[in-house]
C-alpha cells in the first residue's frame, strides 16, 4: 500500500483524531494494514487476502 498524499499517515491520523489507529485496504482489496495502540504498545497488523 502507498499513502498517495505524503508520508506519516499515523501522525496525520493522530493529529486529526487524537489516536494513531487506522485501517487501510488496498484498491484491489487484497492487502490489509491496521495500526492500533493498547496502553503503551503499538500493534501493526498486515494481511494478504486471497
């Protein structure tokens, strides 16, 4: 996946919502990326869908 606007997507999301959490799906629907935070940890999950 590529952020077509610029770099720093989690930072931009956090400045708008107060949290860096987001979910992104590629245009073809095959690649999923999610970022979440829990207490003082950050989790990045990626998945290729068949």
